[in-house]
C-alpha cells in the first residue's frame, strides 16, 4: 500500500544523490503513485516473494482517510 502526499514523490534519486551518496544509496523514489503500486504488485507476484492470488495493491489518502484498491 502506498499513500498520498508521500515524501518519496517530492524528489528524484538524482535530486537526493549528492546528500545520500555516503548513506544508503537508492531511495526508490517515484512520481506516479498508481504505477508504483502496480509495479510493487507485479514484483511480488512475478518474483515468487508471495505465493497465491491474494496479492493486491492499495492507496491510502492521508487527507481524506479513504483507501482505494488499485490492483
């Protein structure tokens, strides 16, 4: 599940690279929240990380409290 107003949508890996070079490295930023959820679900299904058909993707809107199923 991803959420609206996520800080990871406010910058790119390139923007953060200078400050993060000595730290962790890739922070897995994203611009498109829906696509990021779809990509996460595909990764889990295709990578064998999670078995079965019970994998789904959701977005939580922190302002309204609503939850939307994406996948």
